[in-house]
């Protein structure tokens, strides 16, 4: 988007239309077009640019990218002109949403006629646009009973972003809504590019969109799937609607954050999720930037009905994923594997037509054994260890295999007989809304990290003093008070106090301090605030966070609540015996995957 200084081309003057000129017209969005996908960045940038132009614009008008349209042939009964939109429907839809918002939220002003947008595969689009509004609770509302559609989902969110933008601007004394409306309606213009009826609109669409970043390869493939020669044939149109419905159902299903994290691990959720199924179906998961559209286009030259078979493979793949997702065992085993970086293609390669569900599950378990945890060994005498230059080592803190093991342990807890709990893989998604950054941390206070800042030292001393209470004698108490009161940071003196308090709490360093038995999954918020704290402080903080509704992994709760056999009854200490018993409990659940010596 940029201010236009010159609108001529080699062919001469380009016709321009301002937003007011576009109102009241009927626009037809054909099925080969991508759905509406503008998000917060695109919507707010458009509004910001318009207001910036209104405030500082030196040119005559602000010009948007071209709107490429084809005037449809009128029928004998229909006198209204309909323009088929070949390119620019994202901008057109957003402009109409802004007009609708102005009509809804600036009472007393002139009500502007809105555009009539008709989506070929969304018969209810007109109803959706006319009913959208901001409820009394500030949330976007749309008429109940509309068929679920990923386009309507994006439209609702775009309207919410428009509402947020105007709400923020209304707090600014420099903003004037009348000025904005005047500039928006009369000085914001589009290049009105009308093609001849003799041109193939789909070819124009492809020519104008290939190479544009916002248009996903999957949407171009959708255009190929939906188009056909018999565009007026009723059965063909019915089939197009069916494909559009199937496409939407799959897209919406994949937008479930937990389903996405379950099957695609840590891969960020893209704007168009269904494209990843095409990547899997085409065997391209190992490619950094798979060009699925280019491959499909090439295959179509070799085999005209290639797309029909590919689309069926994508639907079958999705159906299989949903089956895995709803099965308690395959959900957890496959979810674990994808979190460990195993590709969906590799999981599909395990499938054999003759296998029973139980045999497939056994293959998944074998695949798990081939991962990072293969580096770990266990013996009754030593517990968990790994071999380093032929020597046994229990110094496991910080190893990647520890993260794999603790996640597997939590998975197996969910798979205990009678358990219905499902591990929320979406909490492991690096960019998901429910992401929790997990740290592998010590259960007691024997962390190798030093507490260096004076502020953190004071916090630790105060929390520990409160936790130990009457166990601290008068002399030690005075030393703590004196150190807290002084401004000087004396690391050596602090470490001496810290060691005394840890001894008093029964948290002495031992051979198990860096072992599996003394480690758990802690969310980063808890860990980085309480990672150096005593067991009793961490336990209290975890209880508080769980009461607030935060997800705490089962394995972490079992450790801090001492819900395992062999632990000491005292809930204010984490002893060597507790570490050993905890390690044995973990091993009992994961022993089928660990080398036993």
C-alpha cells in the first residue's frame, strides 16, 4: 500500500475509483479464490496508513493495489450488475468491514450503502456481513446458526481488530472520526482494472497471485481442484460446494491448537493449515520450503486427473489423523514422537494393512525407544545413568535425553490403566496461545546456578527464613537480617548463609543431586522465580499455581506431593531417600524403553 503520485501505465491512464464509488455494488467472489485471511497486521496497517495519510498526506489521494474485476453477463431476469473479483478481495472485504463499522459505531452520521459481497462457496456470506456487530461485552457477534466457516472466523477477528483500532484512536485527542471518514471514502482509491470477457478469469487469478507471499500454495491448489470446464453444470456446482465444505472442515479441524501440536509437533501453525497435509501427502516434509504448487502443476501436465487422487489422499490422511487423535494410546505415543521431531511421513511408514491397532501401537513404542532416551541406562544399584567414555555418569542435568525421558514419563502417567487424562501438547508449542515454556529443573534447591544479584539474594533469604521459621536459631537469624540490611553484595558470605540454611532444611548435595530422581518439568515462570528455592517453597508455589488453574504435569505433582512409594512422609523436605525412590518410580513406568543392566 502506498500513496499514488502517478497512475499512468504504458497503456495510458489507469481508471481509479474511490471507496465511495465501490459502495452499493455487487461483487462475486468465485470458488477458485482463496478465502479471507487478513489478520491483525494487515488490518491495522491499512488503517494506520489511511490515518497517516489523512494527518500528513501531501498528495491528492492514497492509492491501494489494483482491484481486478470482470463484469459478468447479466441474465434475462437479473438486471443488477455483478462484478467477478479476480484479485483484491482481501482489500475489498476489509474496506467493506470498515464501512460497516462506521455505520454501526458513529450514530448520527450518514449511513453509507455497503458493498454486497457474494462468495460462491459461502451462500450465507451476505447474512454474515450484515449481522456482524460488537456486543455489549465488547466481543464480536455474528448471527447464530451460520454454518461454521474458516472465512467467517477470520472476518470476525478482522472486525475485532477494526474495533480495537478505533477504540484506541478515540482515546487520542488528535483523532477526528469525521476527517477519517472523509479521507477514507473520497481520497482512498483503488486502481479499477477490468479485464475483457474473452480472458480466462482463473488464468488471470493465477497470473496475478503466483509469487505473492500472502497467497498460500494450498489456496492455489484449491483453485485447481474447484475449477472445471462445466461451470454451469448443476452436478459440477454441487461437487464444488461439497469440496469447499470438506476443505473448510479440514482447515477448521487443523486450527485446533492441540490437534496441530499433536500431529505436527513444534512446527508453528501457518495461516493456511491444510497445506501441511499436502506436504505430507507429497512426501515433502524434509524440504525446508516445499513447493507443493509447482509439483502439482507439473503432475497435472502428466496426468489430468492427478488432483482427484491427491485430494482423496489428503482427505484420507486427515481422517487417519483424527482417528489417531481420538484414540487414547495413539494420541499420546504419536504426540510424543512428533514433539521429539519425528515426521508424520515416518509415522505413516510404520503402517501395514495387515496390522492390528495393537501391532501399530507396538511399532510406535519401538520408534520411541530409538530416540534420545536410548542414551540412558538403568541399574538397581546406580539408577539412571549414561555412559561417558565408558564410565557411568549420573550427572544428567542439562542433557537432551532428560527432557525426552521426563516427557515420556508424563505420557506414561496419562496411559496408566483407568486414566482418562490427555497430555495437552499445545502447551509445548513454541508460538501457541497456550504455550508454557518448560524448564528441566531440580526439585530441591541444589541447582548449579549461582544467585548473583543482591536483590535476588535478599528474596531467597527472606523466603527461606519464612519457610524454616523456628528452625533458625537466634545467631543465624541475626546473620540473615544483617546481610539483608546491608547494601554490599558479598557473594562468599551469601553462599555461606545459603549452605547453612540448606543443611538446616535437609537439602544437602549428594550423588543424586543432578540425577533423574531430583529433576522435574517446571514452567519457566515458576522455575525462574523459585528455581533456587527450597523444596517447601517450590511446593507451595506449585500448589498456588494449580489452584489458579495453571496446568501442572502429573509427574511434577507426583514429585512435589510425594505420591510415590518409598518417599519420606515429611512434606517439608526432599531427602536423598526421596530422590532414590522418585527415580525408581519413574523407571517403573518407562522401563520398557530403557536399557537395563
